């Protein structure tokens, strides 16, 4: 299998050059800017192909670095803070944000930006207080922690749902990337594929659904191959490289979009006339109102604490202090990037007020504004963001299946070589599941809606049993955690779906629950998991005291940290460290005050929340300097 994949990798870039250049010829040599992708030039195609070939070659070089399952899943626990921060930031930046979230900005306004910004705040909170505990336990996945704290059964249940959840997320980001690529490339790829097929003896018009399948295969095969070969080493080093291309692409689009929209002042003036709600950072009503911000803030903390892709990378850090620095820096550097991508979406609303689909907002700017060469550079940045998300989650899904299902429930005694073979095979299988789910996304309104619907009832129960109950309540039992997790998911789904589709269920679409179904589902799943876990725990046998003692001891500085001199305390021992930490919490409180001011329709609510966020990050960054 390894030989086959290596040979496939060596041939892919040659096929790409032939096929994409053929697509450019079929699209015509017209360099005028249209919405069909006609200003993609041979230079742009060359840049894209060179980047793909470089990624494939560079990623496969790490094959020799992988000698064990831990090398594949955790890069030997050797990542320094800078590499860790870059790879985490790159994973957090993807085409779901660049295309689907900017499309939501185009349609609903700037308030969706809080999905990214609250995620950045959550990275800091998890990095300072939660993930250091997990890192000290030297686990590979969150489900593994659940066995340490509860039982093998709980670990297996959460592992199973985790694999399905990750495969669905991968399908979301893959679908987003394909749709954007279809628009940017125009009909040229479809015509080239038909021409290639005809020359091979296939009937004319053998490509049925445009170039969708071509792009699915292109994105999937490249990433699956280099992830299969290099594991977390390929993922981490390539993501750090991709982060540079991602930022460069955003810096190219931003000034061009602002100039086309009449600069910032002109854009604001036009939006104030045609759609003033687009400028409201904290709306009182609407799909992405204050209730959405509150819900996504809680979900963000859950994500940063238990997301498999992010958590696995954090466990790859060389020590606990490197983990903390990496997460705080990742949150900080992502905040301005999110603004760089969302502001052009507002400009797109001014420049192209009548786009056929909201997800065309960012691609339309690229197709119509970027000259030859720059189009290729921005496309490279978009490809980099896509690869960095898929590779990390592929590795995480494979790790969860191998560690938490295969080793836990199927075969506990397994050799290192066999384990490495299994994890590589599962990487391929998860890649196939990713492709399958990508074809289901069109049944939802859009990729954003698909993702938010799933996380609103699936994610919080894991946070409740792993973090709130697992780290804060000694009496939480294995049966309580098992029932709490399942109960929270079922209760959340029972709230989300009836109120999201209120009219179909015969409910009032104008009710509070229908208008705020995401917040309602998030709170219902969290409270449901909490209540069920508490009740069942009190009615069943108490947990093993030794398991509880092991987890509680990880809250203190470890012997490994003391010996290396790289100690980290959850609560700083110095006065300066405590001062900055208190300031960080004050900023968080001010942010939440801004959110609730939004509920009261206070005009300054959004800016109060932004000020609170700024103070929050200032306190977190300063806290790193003091122990």
C-alpha cells in the first residue's frame, strides 16, 4: 500500500499540470473579469500546480520520520510553541470560514464574526486551564481521558460518535472547497475532463455534475496520501508552512476589495443605505443575534477543550508550558486574520448586491478583482487553509478509532507495527467517509447551517462529562457519564430540530425558541447532560478513588515540569501573574456584558464586547510572562 501511494503521489502532479492547463485552454484566453472564472491565467494555474506538487512531495518526506504509532499521532510529543501555534491557527482557518462564513456575512451581516472571535477566546481559556491537565496525563485523545476517569465503555461510546462527527465536519469543509473551486475555475475544468474522457474512449459529456467530482477527488487524494505517509509530522510542519500562504492570500484580497467598494468609509456609507443591519456587531434579533453569540461562546469553550483535531495537536507539544504558549498565541494571531477575511465579504455586498448564492461572495471578489499571478497566490492560500483542516482532522479521526475503539474494544494487545498499519488504513477509510458526507451537505441550507445544526446538540454533552463533571466533581461515576452523554445529545436534538423546523412540526416560527433554536439546543444539551449525569451518579456506585486521585493530581505541576524547569501553574504563584489573570477575567466579563446589552438592543453593545475581548487577550498575553 505504501509503495502504491508513493507512486500515485509522484504521478498526480504530472496529471494536474496536463489537466489544469487543458482546462485553461478550454476556458479560452480571454482575460476579462467575469463570474465564470475567466481571469484564471496560465501563471495562476502553474502556481497552484507547483504548490500542490510541493505539498505532496514535502509531506511524503516525513514518511521516514514515522516509526511508531505515537510518531504518527503525536509527532513524538516534540512540537515547540511556534510550530504548535502556527499549526493550530492554520487548522482553525479553513474554507468553511473563508467561503461559507463570509457568505453568511454577505447575506446576514458582520455578527457571524463572533463564531471565529469567541473561538479565539476559547483557545486561550482552554490553553490556560483545561488542556494542561490533559497534557500532564499524557493521553492521546479525549476519549482516552474518559477511560482514565470513568470506564472503557464510556471511552468507546464517545470515540464512536467522535469519528462520525469528525467525518461529517470533513464533509462540510470539503463541500465548501469544491463549490468555491467550481466557481473560480469556471467551465474550463468540465470541458477539459470531457475532452480527456473522449480521448480515452468515453462518451461525450461523461462528466455529469459539472466538475464537482473532479475537485472532490483532487482535494481528497492529495491530503489523504501525505497524511497517510507522514502522520502528525506532515500535518504539523505543513500546516506551519500553509499558515504563511493563508495570511498572504488574505492580505492580497483585503485592500483590493476595500478599494473596489469605495474604501472603508464608502463601504460603510453604502451599507448604511442599502442594508444597515449588516454593520451591527451585536444584533438584538436575527439568525446571528446576541443569543447566537452567547451560544457560540459556550460551544467555543467546548470546542477548544475537546475538539479532536485541536486537542491532538496540543498533546504533541514538547511540554506543558509550550502547550499553553502555543494555544494563547494561536488565539491571538487568528483574531486579525478573521477580520481580514470578513471585511471583504461586506465589500462584496456593496460590489455585487445580487449574487445567485451567498457562498459566491468571496470567490466573486477573486474572479473579478485579482490580476494574473495574484489570483494564483490567493488560490494557494485557500488550498493551504483547506489542506491544513482536512489533514489534522483525518489524523485525529484515525487516532480516535485506533486508540479508543480498536485497542479499547476490539484488540487490546497489539504490536506497534500492527497499530501503525491500522491507523494508516483507518486514515483511508475516514477519507472515504469524508467524501460521502460532502455529498449530503447540499440537503442543508448551506454549510454553515449544516455545521451549526450538528454542533448545537452534539458537542456540549462531551464538555459536560469530560470537563465539568470529570475535572470538577469527584462523585461523577462512569454510568453517570455514559447516560449523561447520551441523554444530553438526545435532549438537545429533541429541542433543536422541532424549533429549527417549527412550521413543519406545527409550532410557532415566531416563538423565542424558534428564533433562538441554536442557543436553546446548546443549553438543553448541556443542562440535560449535567442533570442526567448528576442523578445517575448519585444513584450508582461511586467512582474508583484511584482514578479520581490520578486526575486531580494532574492539576498540579508535574514531576516532568519540575525536572526540566518549565513549570506551569493553573493559578499563578506571583502577584503580577494573578493581576493579569484577573484582568483577563474582567475582560471576559465585559465581553459578556456587551452580549447581554445586545439583547436589550443597546447601540454600543458590539463595541463593548470588542473592548472586553481586547482586554481579555491583553491579560492572557501578559499572564504568560509571569509564573
